[in-house]
């Protein structure tokens, strides 16, 4: 198993990435080898400092870095020797089986869409966030920002992608799917929600349980919650800011720590043909370690083959 | 000053309403007289029990009650002797200057729209919620649920209504208006947000400061935050559930208490021609007292005249 990792992405690269690799290998008896893209002059001394086993990592030297604020499409086109562009090239050509970066999110999305491409039949790849439930479990909300305007069929596809991810990677058996809405009954909500409900209800590939409201996200009503990316992004950032508010006020509680999204690592781009994981810019060691674990799970569970099978024939049907 | 109050609305009516009246008169040296609609057999003994001064309240006996789950339009039409229908009649005919109820929200909205009617030029009346800021101030988000699908001009009007309310009732000088969005710069967001931004920017009646993201609601970036009612309702219910989560986990802090929305009483229906205030079904004494104070402020500040002036000429322009 070969997992690609961008060493230049994120606010604390490459040191926190190397610390994350160290954490990953110290906590797991992993079958994975890591293919690291980045500046070897910066990376190699850190690999030595943290005693990373030489047979577990391989550095592919790259000479450019896409900064956090560069225009994604332009940067990817002009910086073909960047750690992100090379990372995608390695994934696209089968030299690696997954690619992870905490760098420029836009460039990661563009790379995922154009070098890796959507699974046939998937209209809109999507990103998700984990939501900590009051009972200790986790839920998944998607889309959280890359599809600000959606049609009902897009949300229906998010439900399938989210369910497969929840089942095969999060280990939730027959995940319950809820439609994010502003009322309990069918027929409530905006035009999009009204149009989506019947599609979800008729979708035999998912376990649809009805609407979930803003008050239900932290309860254990549904495992997978679908919405367009505008509402989803507001939910994600508001949940992050709750945590920040409690921290700034000095409010401490172990349950609140579960709202520290840094711990969860990154989000996979669901619906593209190979595992691509995007991390938060502020990722520290634990986030990197968790992202590598996530890539490992996505490869080991063969999630992508399952997703491809689920969407077979849908491309023609559109 | 005469304020109408539905005594039969809410889960704990009429006792908590009477306790709220008691609290209101004990805390303020109010110029208001309250016009109470409801069953006098239930109300009068409670007024005695709580020593409510007889010259400060007048009971208008009503024989019907609209339950929380009745169909709003149907109930209002069929129950013309209900405490809500009579309350609206008193307001519409000038017998009272404001009307408050913690009863059936839908019936209150229908009554506001059809017996009181929108201010000329206002396309969509709206409801808002207060949001506690980290620095101790309060912000306002609107719409929070009655306008699930909006056009840019609706959000532009919410900005005006919210600004006038913030300035004249909440006492915020030149309130800063933010557009709820999923990015910082102009041009970000969904089609609605992209269409709304230029309208807000060009609106000389408001103090527009740009986009606010989910992470900015609790910071002091903007005083008035506008969005369609789908996103706004999700924000409101999620904020409520965050408070409930901390309570269920036994997490105590004075700042968290500011998220106890019960304390704030109710929301005015902004954009209708007279002060109408809708309370939460679970309203207790403090909520009722706060709603009476809010009605008093709305009347004393002559908010409605200011709103009417702001929209003068807009009806023709459409």
C-alpha cells in the first residue's frame, strides 16, 4: 500500500507533517509506505530527526510550492513541479494509491476533479465533515462547501456517497440518512428540500429516515446528513466556532474536545475515482497522522470500487 | 400605551403568562396597560393570586383556543373567538398597539400577514433571532424560517428591517450589516448570495460591511446578519441545540447561559404594519416579561413609523 503525502502543505509544513508520520508509525503496525512530495532539503533532516524508518518512506523531490492563497487552476497549471501537482501525477499514474495534502484547498479540489476525475455517473464530487454526537458517536454532514447551489439529484448522490463512506470507513452499519431541513414532515422546507425528499425516499441504495433539523445534528437521529454546500459550510464553520468560543472563555469539558476538528484530520473528496484527502491549513501532527490512517482505511476497504459499482449505469441514465 | 397579550398561548399558559406580567410590573415602572385575551375563568384567579394591579390589566374574555398543532389558516378562520383571533382583531382595530402570543406560531404569522398586513413596499415580512456575541453584545440574524426561498431583493429588505430594529429597539448605533456567506470576498457563495452582495453594497440605507461566515456569528464582525430562512433556521436551531448539549453534559458557564434563548422572549414579525411578537411555546415568566418589554420598546420608539417611511415609494418602484 502506497500513500502519497504533500509535505509542503499547511501552515506548519513540513515539520508537523513529519511529526504526523512519526505518530502514525508509532501508533500503528501499518502496511503502508509513504510517498512524500516536497523539498528534500527540508524534509530529509526532519525524517532523520524523528527517526522515520527509511524503508517506510520515499521522498519525491519537488521544486515548487503552491501557496495557500494562489488561484487554484492557475497555480496547478503553472507550477507543474509543485508538491501538489506531482502528488496528483503520482496518484493518477498509479505510483500511489491515495493522495493527502493540507495545502491550498482549491488546488486540491481542482487536482481531484481534473487529474483524478469524478467516478463515472457522479455529477458532483463532495466534501463532508464529521459531527460529534452527544452519545459519543459520530455523524457525517455533506456537502460542506464545494457545491453551493445544488439540484435534488445532487443531494441524492451525496446520500449514496456519504452512506458508503459511513459504512465502509466509519464502520456504521446501514447508516441512517437524514435530509437537512427546517421542519419534520415531508413537504417542509425550501424548493430544493421539497424536491429532494421524494428522491431520497425512493432511493433503495440508502436507509432514509426523513428530515433532520438544526437541533438534530448533535443527537443520534441520523448518521449521514445531506444538504447543499452553502448550508453545510455554515454548519461546519459554526460548529468550529462554538468550540473556539468555549476555548476562548476557558470552558473545559471532554465532550467539547470532540468539537476540536483538528483531531479529525481531513476530509476525503467523495465521488472522485481515487482517494484524495484534504486537510485543514492549521493541521498539526495528530491531523496528519489521522489523515494517513484515513487513506489507509479507504484503500484497505476498497471503498472506491464499491462506489464505482454503485454508480455503474448512472452515467448513461442521465 | 396598550399592549395585547394572548393568555392561552404556550405550553404553560395561562400561569406563566401571569407570572410574566407580575415580573414585568415588579421590574419596571411601566406606562403600559395590558389587554389580555383568554378564558377569564382561568385568568382572573391567577391575576388575584399574583396581585396584578387591576388598573393595569383588562381581560377580554375569549371562548376558544388555537392549539399548537392546528392548521394555522384553517384554525384562524374557524376559531374567530379564539384568544389569537380576538387579539389580532383588537390590534387591527386600534384597541391595542401591539400583540404578543407564545401560541401557535403559524397562526400568529397568518394573523400578522392577513389581519395586520405587510408595510407597503415590504415584499416579505421576516422573523429574526438574537445571537449572543463573545464580547457580551448581541447580534441579529434574519430571516430564521418563514422565507425558505428568497430573491436578492428580499434579503436587501431584511437588511433594512433588521437595521432599523437593531438601531431603534436594540440600541445599536449604525448597525453593521453582514451577508451570511461561505467566503469572505464579493463574488463568493451561491447564486443568491452573489446576487445579494451588490444590492447590499449599493443600499445607502444600511451600513454594509461585507460577508460573514459561520465562524463570524459569535464574533463582533456584524450586528445584523441576513440570509434566507432555510439557512437562518438551521443556524437558530443549531445554536439552541448547542446550549441544550452543554446543559445535558452539565457544562456550566455564565457565557453559555446567554445561549438560553428562552431568556430573550420572542421575535417580532418585522415588516408588518403593527408590532406583533411571537414567543416560543416553552415560554416561562421571564420570556413573557421580556416580550412585554419588547412590545413597549417597539411602541415607544415608534419603530413602525420609521419602517413605513423607509419603504415609502418602494411599493410603486417594484
